[in-house]
């Protein structure tokens, strides 16, 4: 669906990637890592200085308008709606642009308006709306034409938790129906829940692109086991653990699941102490990124 | 293929009717301008029936039609610059519709509204008050209509080309002001080109400004032969093509600037 061949532009340097149709890719990285540049290259708003970009098999800069029939984009800071018009008027404009018939338009509009909740202020001029209200309407607008490819750059900014959940649900439905999704976000929960693939950018370089589970295993294989126990403190020095600590009757163990499994640790401990409760925590995407940041010198 | 553009023209036409007070004030403004011009020329003519062969009725007809056409054409000179300054141009470029086509047809929708609900009522009021000459003949009136459409084309392309500078300047207010001064003075709407110095007339004849209002008015008044009409309409067409090409060159460069520099 989207291919980059040795693409360089601004901070992005020599990025090559192939995003297959129907996948949901989360693009993560610190501010200034090149996420927005990547998205603008993918939709044809930027031309690469070096390399080639293909979106749906076409050069997006030359075929931008043609691709617009199958692709929708949202960039934070680029207004989607005319602020002097009402929300509904803006959607009616988009109905003309995408040549959607009235019979098709009304159910789609009504579904989006009800779910995002902008039906309550559909006749209010956009300039009178709060950031959150405006964002709900903007996200509804990019979903109106049921795009095959959806590019979202920091879409969740300004949304409350309820709206974020609705938004995630709608996106997940659309991805299940075959839509390809590229999304950048600082909210790891968004990325973690919606995307099956992750792309990590750091200062314009692609540190990782692939399956979410692979990323976890590669960069954050550390699990944390917290055990509530009774009995004498066991000797753990011989186990391949990263670290462990005691606090009264609580034992915390940090270990690399590539070297030792939780079952192996418990098997050993259960012979020596009486275990009352066990909790094993996997790191979240946020911890993975922090770990990558910490390790970037070694990568 | 034209369907979305015609839909935008229709939508703009209908949207205009929502702002009734603004529309009413617009008609008052046009009538005031006509009345002020009539007072000025009435004072200048005094008791004379004609100056250099130009009668007061001809002058009145010139400014009534010119001011009426100006109100009818109603071109939004800030269509592009507004979108560049708030950044929404990037979003517009991603839509599966020609930005320039939408720009033209939205304006046509406005102009059609202005024609029906502004130009015609203002003309009726002007006819009943200051008065103006009727067209010399039906063929000349039809040619006047054709030339008026071409005049609109010249004015729209001038505005289009000038707006393209917004890619570099962002704010085109000063350029719009300069353009309007040139149009007001050199198009014959404020000072009929009959009264311009003899040495200047041949220059003005070939400049695009006189093509906007003065050529249609001359045809309306029957001052041109069919051969001259063909020549003048040819000049109108020439300027539409040349300015359109120039505007498109700027448009391409402007878009290139956006995709290369990112803004």
C-alpha cells in the first residue's frame, strides 16, 4: 500500500519500508524524529530529496488528487474544516467533493455524528467549538469517504478518554474491513491497541519496523515478578536474573524472559518458600520506547 | 466531471441568500456609488450636453454598467491567501477535486447570485433615478453579454494570478490594493477611457484592464463596428489565456515550494 525506497527528506534519512494493504502501523518516536515528515511524504504533501515513495503503486506527489479518492489524511495543525461554516455544512462540502449520494451520505454522517457526539453541535460554526469538539468533527470528516488508506498524525490531541475510546473502536472496525492505517501518536495506548505493526523513528532513522510482539521481545524482554511469600529468604544468586529486591514479605524480581521463564523461577522458589501471591507484569509500549531510547547508542 | 464544481456553484449561490442584511447593504453601496459618480459628472458637465462628443447619458451608462458589473463579478481576492495563512491549503490539495476549479465555480455561484439579486435590482433603481441609455440593438446587446463574460474572465484571471503570490508573500493585501487601483483607473469604470489623453488610449486599448468593463460598455453603446468587436473580444480572449498561463506557472511553482520546502 505504501512503499519507501531509500527515502531522505529533512531529518528523515535513507528510510526503506513496505506497508502492506490492510495493516495498521503505528509510527512512534520523540518530537522531531520525522514522523510527520514520513506521513507527508506518504500522502504527497512533500517530495523526497532522495529515493522514491509509492502510495497505492503511484507517485503521491504527481497523483495526489487522484489518490484523494481512496486516501484520507489528518495532520495536527492543518485545518480540515472551514471554521466559518457549521460542522454539517463542512460535511456537505465533503459530500460534494467525494461525490457521495444523499442516500449514502445521511446514514454515514448520522453514524459518525452520533458516535463522535458532534450531532449535538452540528449547526454550530466550527470556530465556536472547543478543541475537543472540533477534533471529534475533524476525525469524523476524514472517515466520511471510507478511505482505503488513512493517515493520521497525532489525531488524539484534544480528545477526552471517552472520545479516544470511540475513535479507537471506529478505527479498529475500519481496519477489520480492510482499511490500511498509518498513525502517529504520543499516546502509546492508542498505538498499542490499534496497531499490529510498529515503526520506530529516532532522529530521522528507522530503528525498528515490524510486528509489535517482535518489538517487545527484542527491546523489552524484561518481565517483573512480584511475589508475596512466607519463610526464609531464598538464595537467588545462581539464577540468571537482572535484579531482585526484598521488602518485608514482598520479593520483586526483574528478569529477561529470553533467558529464564516465570515458570522456571516459580518452580525453584516453590521448593524453598511458601508463596501466597504472584503477579507478573509485562512492560508496556511506553517502557519499550524508553528502553530503546536508553539503548540507542548500542543499536 | 463538472458535477462537483456545479454543485459548489449552486451551493454558493444558495449560501449567499442566507446573509440578507449583508446583501441589502451591498445593493445600497452600489446605488450610493452610482449616485456619487452621477453627482460628480453632473457637476463637471454643468449645462453642457456633451464633452468631446461624449454625452452625459453615455458617461452615466458607462459608470452604471461598470459599477454594476463590478458588483456582479464579486471576486474573492483572498480565497487562496486565507488558506495559505491558516495552512488548510495542504488539506485542499489532498482532496480529489481541482482547487482552481473549485475556486472558479464557487466564484461563479457568487456572481450568478449577484447578477440576479444585486446587478438587476441596482440597474432598475439606476434606470428610474439617474437613467441610462438602452442598448443600441439586440445583436449589440448579445455581443455585450458575450464581452461581459470575457470581461469577467479577464478580471478573474488577474485575481487568480495575483493570488498565487500568496505562496511567497502569505498576505496579498498590498497586491490586491495595487491591482484595484489599476483596475479602477485604467479599466474605464471610474474615468471613462474617452477622456484619457490621446497618447495613452492606444496603450490602454491593448492592456487587460480596459477589457474588463470598457469593452463591453463600448459594445453596448454601439461604438464599435463588428470588426472592432471581433478585435476587442480577441484581446479579451488573449489576456484570459496569457494571464491564466502566467497564473498557472505561479501555481505550479507555489505547489512545488510547498512540497519541496514543506510550506
